[in-house]
C-alpha cells in the first residue's frame, strides 16, 4: 500500500473500538429493555383478569351463587337485561390467546381465571410463567412461576 492510500483509509483500531463499544452498550441496555417489556404485560393482565373476575362474581350474584360454565356466558345479557362484560368479545391475554377459566369444583370453591404465559404451557418462569386469579395478586408474583 502506498502512503496516500494509508492516509485516506480508516485504521482498524478505531473501527474495532467502535464495534466493541456498540456491543457493550447492547449487552447493558437490551436486558433492561426486555425486562421493562415484561413488566408492561402484567398491568394489562391485571386489568383484564380484574374485569373478568368482577363479571364472574356479578354473574354468580344474579344466579343464586352459580358461576358461569364459561367466560362466553358473560357476554350475553343477564336476568336484569344487562351484560356482565361491556365488550363484544372476550379480552385476550398479552400473547393473543383467550384467558382460561375453571369454574368452582370440589377441589376449589372459587373460580380460577388464568393465562399460561408467553409459551402457552403450564409452569415456566419469566415471560412464560402462569398468571392466575385468585392464586395471588399478579403484581406481587416474584417467584418466577410455579
């Protein structure tokens, strides 16, 4: 290489330092952004589950303590002519799936409304953890799942 081309071309060292700086920044920043994304899921889930739980309770009050067999029953007008949910369709969890519902049974006196997390499978940790009502308040869940 002649002297003129060496003066006009960037040296490798500043490029490598720039690349390393970008990688370090990404390593430090990306995990924080991802964790914040996970925290924004819970408020939506809390709001949805609270609305569904309130509607299920109101349904039971109107039906002599009998809970609905499915969440779809909440969309139909009740005995007073009002709907238990002021929605045309049931809300979906943050991952686009319907919330799950288990009416009271011999093993549980209360209904359960839940989502199986990002992976759609029981258990998990982080974004994959199950979120359930009435097991525990969703904003206090810190055990990373079951």
